[in-house]
């Protein structure tokens, strides 16, 4: 297993082709998920990731109420030189309380990055990501705050997640108009059984050299487990069921083909699913709650699918409705999007 590295879009960041997703780390007694792992096991996975050449770590202030950031920050401070790793974190939209208190988008971004840096115990993050689109806040306020974070040295670059292609294009056009920092990466939902990104986002990112770092690379384990296999996450992750249960029948054809190719090549399903994804994007985000999860992900770099394999995996795909964050986070049809402060 030899790690590969790639430039992250229009940035100077050299990142590993596998990014360790840190949503599975954090105090399981608080926050959204009951299946996350404690700090001791988090440290084991981060240590092994570093040994395997992973230098790209993705967390968020939302993950287990900031405890993911805390676990990740402490581990990396103990195990790696700061300049040898690329740390990404994300901020949420303004809350109703923020809005009532008169905190605008700019101040919200700055408050959020200060809190994340406190959690991480770091002076800066390499990539600061707009996690979920804020339909109640002018885009220029968000961009102004993110630009100020870059200008002040608290973030080196900025990215966006859970966005439509038109939103990313519009935001980067506004940033260019003002001479502000532009988004260098996009983190959306993309894998073998959810390929809607190929309609618009792929084209925009290729033309503008914006890196794609998709989450749910293994469809919450559906592309890594044979039919009948289960896990604590699959039993308890209600959001996973929300994302994938409705299309389980049509997706099962693709999952069966992943199993078939894994058997043919003598590898795990993880390697086939990620080998396919690595032909499409720069650095998929792969979550891990066990050591073999990250070890299996890195092994995908050794699997080279033929054009025929890729066509075989892709052929059964049928159009999907958006699921997950973007299905939940959307304005009412009669609402006019808030784009600019004036």
C-alpha cells in the first residue's frame, strides 16, 4: 500500500487521495449519533492513518457537539507535525437565536471558526468549509466572514459542502467580484449508488479546477458490506436509512456487481467501491470506526479497474431523488433565495 497525493483544486494543499472522515469520532452520549467511538479508539485510527500516509482529516463543529474536533485536535497535536497534515472543519448555518441576537453571517462565521480552533487546539485550519447552505443569511455576509478568516490566517483556504452547482458558481462569482477568497473544493454526497453530482457539479468543477472530496463514499457501509452483513452503525444510524432505504431495491443491483468484482479480484467490496470513486474525484472522505476500515480504504489505491469494469458498475444506475442533507435543507418554493445583502 503506497499512498498517493494530489493538489487540492486551486490551492497549494497536497492531500492524500484518501481523506479520513471524522464524523464517527466523538462522545456518543451527546450529539446526533449513538455509534461514534471514544477518544482512545479515535487515537488508534488516527495513528494508523498517519502510518498509512493519510495526511487529510475532515471534521466539523457539528460532529458530536464539537467533541470530534477535540478528539482529532488532541491526537494530531500529539502524533504529527502541524505542517505535515491538512485539517478541514466545517461550520453550520446561523441558528434562530443567532438571528434574534442580531449576529450577522460574517460574525457567525468568525465566531464559529474561533470555537473550532479552540476545540482543535490549533491556530489555523487548512480548509474551512461552509457545511450546510444557510437560506436565511445573505451569501455576501458568509463570504465576507470566510474571507476574513483567510485574511487573518485562521484558515488557509475555503470550501463548500451540500451545495448545488449553481450555488457554488454564484458564490465564487461573488467572491471574484469582491476580490475575496474563492472556494477550492466541494464536499457533496456522491458514490456508486448516488451519482446525481455528475449532472452539473462535475462539469463546473472540471472547468474551474475545484476539487471534489465527496462524503458517504461507501454509502454508509452499503457499498462495503455484503447482503446480510450488519454493524452497530447500520442498526442505529437513522440518517443512513433515510438516505438509502427508499432506493434499496434498485441499488441492490449495483451492490451485487460490487460483490462480483470483489470476488473476481480477490479484494474487499470497499476496494472496488473506492477504486471506482478514485477514478472520478480527487480525495473521497472515508469514515472509520475500526482499524480495518481505514486500512481497507487505503488498499483501494492498489486496485485498478478496467474501462469494462467501470461500465459494468455504472450501467444499472437509475436517477435518484436527492437524499440526506440537501433533501432536508431547502427553502419553500415560494421563498426567494437570499443571495446578497442588498
